[in-house]
C-alpha cells in the first residue's frame, strides 16, 4: 500500500520523515494554506531518498507555472487539487511527470463524475468535499467507494488519523492503491509528528 504524507513545509520534519520509508512526500505550492511550501528551499529536499516520490500539489495553476516548479524541486508527481480538465492532466503527463488528480467526495455522484479523466492520470485521490481544496481534517463515508467503477488506481484521503489503520486495511476495493495522510499527524500546520507517523506505518504494515 502506497503511503503518502502531504502538507510538509518544515525542514526538520522533512529530514526526520526521510528515513521512515514513505512512498510519497507531498509539498503544497498554493498560497491558500498555512502548509504552503512556496518558500521552501529546494535544497532541503536533497535529504530524500531517490526511492521516495516528490509530489507537488497545485490548485487551478497554469502549466507554465507548474512545470518550472516541478523542475526546480525535482518533482516526480504533480497533484492537481482544483477543477483542472483532463486535457491539463494529459499535458502534464506527457512531460514525463506522474499525475494525481484529486476529487472532492460527498456522495456517489461525485465518484461517477471522474470517468472523463480515465487515461489522463496515473492516480486519483478521493478527498473529503469541503470549502477548501483539502486539509479539512474531515472524513467522508468510505462506503461510497463502492460506487467508483473506473480502472485508474486511487489514493484514499480526507481526515485519516492514527486510529484509522485497521479501518483502512478493511477497505476492499480492487483499485485502492494507497492512502494520503496530512493534518491528523501534525503538531502545527506543515509540521509533522514523526513518532506518530512511524507508529502508524508500523501498524499499517502489520496487516
């Protein structure tokens, strides 16, 4: 199971998390959150192992902005967390970057609506629908996932906390590829509780 930790902008957290065996580490390049990494020195990411994917999160941003940031930070993935079209996803994917498209979920219709993105993304990310694009700390009803009938693998997101390890393992869907954790593992916005994440990974890997 892929484990992605997102919303990190603190160099100490990055250094500490580098050794935990995460699959993906996410950095938010959007000014609308206290977790923004726009001021993060790219050199800080040099501590990350080559096996750990670097994900840049963008919200309704132009490709002319996304691609230079991706190059500057050595991103392997771009996560689109706004109303980006399938054409934008395809354009970014054609540059060699992997694309994660986030979708807000509150009802079955939200999962049916993703079908037009099939073939343009490497992963979907199903997050809780809220006023903000993400990081609400709220969970949606995971039983809704049964309504997703596509073939693109997805990451489960939205308010996942340390107590959810066993619930996650019980989620049965042929295209569940992994999980995305964020606000429930923080001591402050952008600063992660490394000990809590270490224990969570241990629990996930036991199942």
